[in-house]
């Protein structure tokens, strides 16, 4: 039996693709596109750009973990809401939240194909974090 689309998306975000960018090839379609709006501006990325970003990120952090709060699927689309936590080399064993994300993914051939993502840095106030837990 084939994996559900929600399971594919969750597996990708829960994978160790930052430390092993080759994992990206298992989940992202060769022709994938990501349209990303962030505090720093808009960027459009393909699979190679995401692999390069993951490799660069791995140089800055000992570990990266997504904490998924919402995962909603309908047809060929899955919406995911999550926070990235990182372990820094300077503070091993101490995880810090760095950014919140929401993305809508269209899947094709069992892979993430077209993504629309928004992100923002984590707020310092504990009250603001409540909605992400």
C-alpha cells in the first residue's frame, strides 16, 4: 500500500536532510519548485537550491529538528505548520527555536512537487510561543 501524502510530507520534515542532503532526492520531485515568503523577502527555489541550503545550514548547526503542530491533507495537497529547533555547536544539547513555518505542498508521483511557504523568526516572548505548541 502506498504511503499517504501526509505521511510523505511528515517524513520529509522529520528526516535528517540537513545533515544528509541526499535524502532530499527521496522526497523532492526533480522538477519541484518552492515559492517562499520570509521576513528577509521572497525567494524561489528548486531542488538543487534546497540541497545547497541544507548543506550550508548543516555547517552552522549540530542538529535541526522540526516540531510539527498541524498536518492537513486534501487531494494532492498537504498543509504543514511547524517550528524549527536547532542545536548549536556552541551550546551542545541545548535546543533553541529559530523560526515558524507554514507550507502548502502539492505532491506529484509521491514526491513534494510545488510548495508555497511562509516563515517568520521566533518571537522572544513566551506568550507568543503558545500558539506554536
